[in-house]
C-alpha cells in the first residue's frame, strides 16, 4: 500500500530537475552493498570512470529512509551525494544519497554547465 507521501515523493523525484548544491557532488553507483549502502564513485571530472581512473577504495553512501521505497538504484545509476562531516563512529560511511537521477535529468545536467 502506497501512502500519499510516497506518491508525492515519487512524483517529485521523477518530475524535478535537481542540481547539486555547494556541499553536494555527482557520483556513479558501482555496487549495492546491502543494508541501503551503495559503493559510489565520485565524479570529479566530466568523464565516466574507466579501468584506468577507477579508484580501488570504497566510498560508501547510504540511502535515507525517506527515499528507500521511492527510488530504485542499481549499478550504473547517476546520483547526487552529500558528504558527512568526518566522525569516528561511522568512518566507513561517507555520506548519503540525496537524489537518484533519471536519464532525462542527467541530460539536463549535461546541458547546463554543471557536468
């Protein structure tokens, strides 16, 4: 059963064109690690990661509870992530996924000089 809030969040996720803010950046999902954790490659340049520039360290980001049943993320998805401030207790989790982008939203970011 889907509540009104879930339908509204799904509508907002599909029909908006989010852009990364100052403390947010684009990332490419490499793998789903379970427990709503995703291994994300941070996109610092315009290129998609290849075997030569793919880092070996794991950058784990979590999917917040409000988006867990609203968006579905798989390897290869483009996401907007926000990093946490460094803490000792959750040193392995670097931040959270703010938006999962659809192909037309990625095209919008490529047309704007943000990508």
